C-alpha cells in the first residue's frame, strides 16, 4: 500500500481531473466527489468515465478556471481559450458580454451533458425507499458512492 498522501481536493475517483466539491457525509469526510460522480453507482460511473476520457481536456479547463486563487489564473484563462480552439469547439469560447462565471457554468453544463448522456437511470430515491423486500433494501447501498 502506498503511503503517498492523496490530494483530498480532488474528486475521489482516481482518474477524474475534477475537484471534489460534493459529499453526502455530514459528519466530515475527506472523500468528496465532483459534480459528475456524486451519487452515482458503479454502472453509471463507468458510463461517465468513458465519456470523461474523451472530454478530459475540457474537465481540466473548468477546474483551472474555477481556481481563481492561483497567480496563474490569467495564463489558465488564455490556455483554456487555446485548448477550445485546438479541440475545434468554438461554440464553447467565451461569448461577447458573457461573464467568466457564466462561461464557466456553461462549460460545466456542457461537460455534464456530454458525460451523462449514456448514464443508465436509477429508480428515484422515493421508489427505492418504498421497496419492501430486504434483499432489495441491501441494494439501496448502490446509491451511496463507494
Ligand atoms: Zn469525479
């Protein structure tokens, strides 16, 4: 086992380049998920990861743009625009009059739409809660990120 400290600002899915911003644990945890992986079961994560592999460059852009605390933010902003051009997605460029915040929301929405389009749907939480069979109740744990 590695003793290397994991960066706990990252999403806990090891291959995911996004920040871990969401947790269902209310008692304090180091394990956080990004907005794509939060609340997904194994099958859903697999579908997301196969898309995220393709859109990895965009995920990295959104992460860099979100982190405005760094001195390199201006460089990140410029390189984001270049990456978008290189990947031939001109509709993702910041629009005239669009604020960076709105642009970032648009990029993350696009990323989310692309990565979740093939995700198998789960029964709703209320449907799950009404399940009477105890074996089915065990599978309720599928909703909890592993
Ligand atoms: Zn993630």
